[in-house]
C-alpha cells in the first residue's frame, strides 16, 4: 500500500525510493502495489488555491525564509532520486478530484501512469493542476484514459467519491495519520520517505514472515498436473 497524495512532496520522493527498492527485490514479480487515497487538506474548497510558501507559513507558523529553505531541501532530495522539482512558485489546493480520477484510472488499469503524470505536473511543471478541470482531463488523456470519460467523472461530484472516502477510512484504521505511509501485507508499516535501503529491508522482512503452506498429502491419491490427468488403468 503506497500513498496517493498529490500535494505531498515527501510522497513524491518516497514513491521513487520505494520503487527503487522494489525494482531490486528478488520477488518483484510477485508483489502487487495498491495505491490508496489520502488528502492532506480535505477541508479546502476546490477553488481555494494559494502559493505553497503562503500555505506553509499560515499552517505551520514558519517564516517565509524557513518555508523556502524547506522547499530547497526538498528540491535537493528529489534531484538525488532523479526527480525534477520546482522549488519556487508552486501552488497548493484541494486534491479530491485528482483522487477520484485516479480511481477511474485504477478501474481502467492505468493508475500508475496517471499518478506519475500528476506528480510530475504538480511538482515539476509550471502549469497548475488546481482549479482547472481541463488540465486534469489533459493529464488523464495523456495517461491513456478516455478524455470524455474523465470529463464526465469530474462533472459528477459523486463519481468515485465513495472509493476515496473508503481509502481514507482504511488509512485511519491502519494507523496512517500522515503520509507517505506504506503497508506491507497489512502487517508491516513504513512511515515517511525512508531511504531505499529501509524499504528493501521491510520488503525482505515482510516476505520472510509470510505464512508457508503445509502440505498434507496422500501419496496414493490421483491428481492432475501440467501435463494433464492420468487415466486409471484396469
């Protein structure tokens, strides 16, 4: 379980680090990654968009200089993972519609593609992803979704809304009160944008702790295998 949060720069960095560990994991082909929704600012109105620096100073009580220093640090860490990151002039807004579109993308088998495009658009590109449905439709189409279907989802406030809320309830039940937050086999949790080495250790630990099948077998019982079924003789 990986976070699906588009205003969260640490999720952007953490996703890259997790994927680096996962790509090197010996059992990569047997691991399924499921992204869940988590909103950072669910009470923010759709049209309420403001500069990231302004949001940080108001929400956390830091100075503009401190907020900018934090953005510069994030830019450095993103660059270390091969990610582009705009440290200035980014904005912040409500992400609920993006979450709804990502559930549409999940239903069409294109969620990972759209997540990547949303992250890149929000953190690396100049054009805002907030307040303009057509920008989201453009990104959805670039991920392979039907533009009209994406537009219809955005026009219907109820479309996939229950799916987003269900994800948020599940996150609360699992103890995720911040993001990024990764859950492995619903047993092991990794909080924060940890180094790839930490994710690698967690993957290995979760894999090693999986319950093993104990086979109770009657050696005389007939069975079918890859080559077919034996025909009883006599």
